[in-house]
């Protein structure tokens, strides 16, 4: 089954203008944090052994959410350039536009979505294969993602 993912460019404050992200808690191996630059959106973040850091969170200022992945070895990515990303959960796939971005000094990509099915799939799966525009792939372990998404929702409910 192939499912579409509606993606769009979302403003991401860069460099010196960005407010520091605030630690909110931990859910298993996922850190729960708050980003003041997008309306105090809460997100979950996990670093993997490959060096890839994945963030999934709420973008209240844009009425949606986002998925992003960063890795210091992804030097081919140019900040602001667009490409495509495929997130393959096995029998559910989401594909759309990703925008080159940096997070804590690493290059990667940021994809905005307004399809609630994406979060449902992310929460119930054990892994996802990420494929970028240039064909590179990485499978990431989603253990604990269901509880982490619940923690992000609780965090968001606390924001004003």
C-alpha cells in the first residue's frame, strides 16, 4: 500500500537567531524537547549508532508536524535545497519533499507533513527505511516510539 505524504517548506530559524531548544524529559531512548522557534513545538529526538539523529515533532505555527534526520557524514546536502525522501514502513510508504537543513552542526533534511497517518505508522512500527533523493538508505529502529509520541503529545498539551 502506498500512501502520500503532504509536505511543504516550513520556516526554520537558523544559526544565531535560533533560540535554544529546551529539554523537557525522556521517554526510553528518545529525548523530549521543546523548540521555542516554532511556537513551542515539542519533539522527540534520538541519536543512532550510525551518527544519524532523528527528530519527529509538532509545528504549531504551521498546523502540522515534521520528520527530520541529520548526520555529520551527509556532507553532500546543501542547506535550503529541496529533494525527496521516502519513508518505508513495509506495507505503508510515505514520500514527499524534504528541505536541506542543519541541526546542532549536522546536515540533513526537514519534511513538514499534515497527514496524521504518518504519526500513527511511526508509532506502531519497529523500524523504518529512509531513502533520500540520491538513493542512499538507512534503516532506523523505532523501539519506544509509541511511548515517545505520547510524551510529545503530553508535552505539547502543557505549552501555552
